[in-house]
C-alpha cells in the first residue's frame, strides 16, 4: 500500500506544493511548528532515509538545500532547522523548519493552526523563490 506521501506525489491527496522535480517533492506540513515548515521527500518510496541509495540521498539533500534557501527568502528566521525523525510516515522525509531558537524545533509543542488560504499563500511565495 502506498504511503500518504506517495499518494500526495501522485495527486491522490491534495497538498501545498512548494517545489518539485523528476525525483523529489516538497510540500508544506499541514500541522506546522512554524510558518513555512516544509517536508522534502524523494518520489521513490523508501521507508528509512538511510536506506536510500547514495545518489538519491545526496540528491535529496541538494534539493532540500534549494528549498531551504527559498523558505529563508519568504519567512523571517535566523536559520532553517533540519529534522529527520522518520517514525510517523513510512516514507523517507526531511523537515525544514524556520527557527530563531532551538526551542522552535520542539515537536512536542502545539502546532500552528493555519487556514488553507494561509497555507496556499505561503506555498506560493516559497515556490516563487525556488530556483
């Protein structure tokens, strides 16, 4: 059975797409820790990040770097925090989270409640900066 992320890539489940190429996909987390919290995934469904082949893993990191630079242009922050948990969805993924302090990347804190209009606007701005 396809993961929820594969279903997003295939267009079966809507998402707030930020960036995409032939191998990778980035979209806003709908339960974000911060505005601009983005998930970056390989389109290839592999459960664990470190089970990706070297080419896919390095390509994912380079794609995530480009997404992070686009987020920084749109969301005021000191850094883009990076988290790899990999337990909640069986599909390798990287969290890119705009942060100003280390506490901003605490997954136990309450998530933001953003409207679909807010998420769409953020995704569009980030997508516009993606190069």
